[in-house]
C-alpha cells in the first residue's frame, strides 16, 4: 500500500502518538535512533517518504532496500503500539487475545491450559453474539478434544449450528449490501422489485426462527432490512414511524450496548432524516440532542467520526425552523474547530451547505466564495454526473440573482453541452426545462411581464412535485421561480413550507 507509513503516522491522534513514542523509547532509545528520527520527520514535516531527500534528512547511510525494511519495521511497531493501546476497546479484541494465548499453549502441548483459554474466548464471543468467532472456537475445540480424551460431538453440533446461523445472516447481509449500493441508482425499485421482495422474505424467515428470536444482533439485521425496504419504497411516513418505534424498543430492551453503540448513532441519524422528510420539524431537536450525547459517550470514541453528522443534523434543525443564521454560525464554528480532524471530503460538503445557506440569507458574496471553493475542489469531478449537474444549476441560480448575465448565459450553454446526454433522459427533463427558463429569463429585459414566458413559468411551477426537504435540488426550482414572480427573496417563501 503506497504511503502506508505516512498515512499511518499522520492519522495518529495525539494520544496514540504519545503512546507510540513511549513504546519506542523503551525499546529503541539507544540501539536505533534512525527508527525514531524517521517517525518524527514524517510526523512533523511535510516530506515524501519515497523522496531520497528524507534519507539525507535523518543521515541514513544504508541501502535503498535497507531503508525500505526500516520503514516496514516502523509500520509494524506503530501497529503493535496501537493494538496494545486499544486492546480493551472492543470485546472482539479480548476474544482474539484468548485465541492467541490458546495457540501459544497449544504450541507447548499444554492442552488443558489451551482449553481454558478457549472457554474464556467462547464466553465472551457468546455474550457479544459473534457467530463467526464461535464457529472458529468450536473448530478449535474439535481439534483439541482428542488430546483431552473428550467426546467432540457437542462441539461438532455447535459448529454446524453456527454455520447455519452464519449462512442465514450472510444471505440477509448480502441483500442489504446490494440494496444499499443501489440506493443512489435511478428507478431502483422498479428495476429491482425482486430483490426487495427477497429481502422481505428473508426478514420474515429470520423472525420466525427460534434461534434468532432473542438475538440482539439479528434484531438489528432485521431492523436494517425493514428500514431499507421502507426507504426503497419511499414510504417515509411508515419509515419515520418504524424508526421511532424500533428505537424506543431497542432502548427499553437495552439492545444498544458498547459493542454495537455505533449502530445507535446511525439509527438516530435515520430518525432525524425521516423526520425531516415527513416535515416533523418540531420532533427533530430531541433526537439531534440524543445524537450529540451519543457521540460523547465511551470517552468520545465516536466523536470525530460523527461530529460532522451531528452538525449536519443540527444545521437541518435550524434551517427548517427558520433559524438560518444559527445554521451558518454552527457550520462556521465547525470549520474553525473541527474541520482539520475530518476527511478531505468534509470540506466539500461544508462549502456546499454554506453556499446554499448564505444564498438564502442574502449573503451573495460569501455564497459565491463558497461556490468557488466547491468548483475548485478536486472532489467535484469525482461526483456522479447527476450531482454535478445539480450543483451547476445552483451556480446558475446564484449567478442569475447576482446579475452576472453574460457569465450565466455562457454557463448555461456549457452545462447544456456537457450534460447533453443526461438532459435527454426522462429523469432530467425537469432540469432541462429549468435551465432553458433561466436562459430565456436572462435574455429578456422584463421577462415576468411577458405573458408567454410567464405562462411557461407558471406551468413549470404547477407541474413541480411538492417541496421535499433534503431532495436533490439544492435550491428548489419552483420556489425560486415563484419568488421571482412575487418579487421576494427565496428564503422569504421557504418558511411558508415549514
């Protein structure tokens, strides 16, 4: 893996870095200064690990092959320090530890000690319902039984049962993975009805299986499958109701514990988005608060991973409660305090949100600045064509409002040329009509006083779907056109829909 060492070192938290330095100082204080020097250079300087200059920086005189081995050794030591530091972070780690100790006892032919380690591993794996590990433990129990003069029948039956359970769960997981991958595909439900039906059948089968009835893991799998089915059917009312009901049920029966706590955060995220889709805005703050509290639990282990999700959720709460300026302040605060700890892609979506928010707040200069960041971002050209098109239509809207007539007309021509094939598809007829309306509007001195043009705009508004929060239209086309007819700002019309 190229740049594995750089990515590993740069990705360490300050706490992990301190732990590694403590670890390395114990073992390499005197015998290998180059080892720790290489770490410090990559950690604190902007260097390329494949550039020969780095060897001069640490005065390394060995061959290129020896330097490659030094880097590999450093990778291994950092990984070992991470494993040592986080050895108690997940229950699975405790199972693996006992399996490692089992293997060491086996190597020494200490079979009774080895069996004891298997028992400890089985106890933990049973508690966390990890059937893959239980199957492996059963396999090792079968292997060791002749050396202890034990009947292997029980272990053989256990392994067969776990294989059956894993097979059933795997089928459901494969279907879920397929559905999730296809979520962004156009008309997925119409083209893949059989897959959705199969998912429903699998869910019902698992629910009827006595083995799985009281399993927290399987309950979560079934919940995820039903959630996916309702989402694919776009039955958002039923989805919101099911998400709220299942969350209350899981909380009551303590389904969410330390081992699957991340699933709770995801559940809350789904609830917030379902409430948004069904316009139940007043219920959102409760679950946004709960999401933040969850991100802070267990020594903030999920904080950096989900703080952006929390900010997006809080932003939506503010936006659809008519508190647009609060949403902007929140994201700007996140940008200053948290963005440096986030993946590169977060900056793109931060700019996208701030672009639309500042537009609706009539802050055109800031909106255009954010727009420039979006279009200059390396991630923009990696987006699918549909998302690129919607962002460029947002640019046309902002530029048109800023009276950049010539620039916007040129961009209209560029967009139509670049997305010519996409705009011919049935799913994008609405986009094509709207782009044409913008182009015609800019070519006329007083477009909304011309009956023919006004009729075309009114027909477009009349045939538009109902306003849907979180839709693909970053700025709602119909509402924007209506604001032009009424000579109001876009955001003046938005609160009427809350």
